[in-house]
């Protein structure tokens, strides 16, 4: 899942962060370089998971992609009692911004998964909220670009234009053979043309 659309959406819909939203692929890398004023939010790519293919003659998988929104606050006390109330409000703001929003045309609406405390000290409180969205791997329309190797192979095949049948019938049987059956002579020949 692309992070930039999510970052832009949060900047536009979460006024509590006053545009202080950034993103990255790993929290450790982001925390080292992104020093935003607080409160701030960081969108982090976290995981994806695939279900087994739903088709027998193709690959069609449901993929669930997960991302986290990490909130960083100035800690008001070591216990986090006051900060918990602020986190509750920020979580509600994130839900309004993300839950039900589609991060791309092929994605399902985003759903909320869970929240967890990452770090608390006298200076900082870091809390992570996890969200997910799904999409299908494997095209649903023949004219769409290939998404899997199987689809790429099929796209490379010549178009089906027709078929020719050569029929060797069991009867009449060849009297020179011991068992009745196909004798190698073509009794009927016909073709079928496909017009798209």
C-alpha cells in the first residue's frame, strides 16, 4: 500500500496534528530522521498477508495490508493519565479520517485493528494504532493488465480463431483389424471459426 496518499489524507483531515504527519517503512528509521513538533503522527508500513487462491485454474488471492499510525506526544506525567485522554480523542480523530476510507481504487475500505503503547518516559509518549485494508491479487477483467505470472503467460498466447476436427469413427469398423475401434481413416472433417 502506498503511504503518501494516507499521509496526505491525514494532513487534510486531522487538524490536531496541524499537518505534522510523515511516513516511512520502518519506525526505527523514521524516528531517527523525522523530528516533527508534537503532537505528531507517523504512518508506517507494517505487514501484509495473503489468503490461499480462490480459483483452481488461476491465482486469485485476497491480500490484507496493514499499516500503523504512530502518535508521539509530549508526556505530561510519567503515568500517562492525562495523555490517555488526549490519545482517546486522537484515536477518534484517526477513526473519522481513516475507517471506511479507501486508500486506492483497488482497495477495500480501511478498518481499525488495534492500538498499543510503544514507549513512555518523562519526555515522550509513543502510541501505535494499527489499521488494515484488503485488495485482490489477480485481475477480474480480461482487459486489465496482468498481475500474476499466469496472467502474463495467458496474455502472450495467440488468440483463439477457430478449430478443425478430424474424426476417426469406431463404426464402420475396419474388417482387417481384430478389435473394433478407430482405424486411422478420417471419416468426417469439419471446422469451426470464432468471430469475436
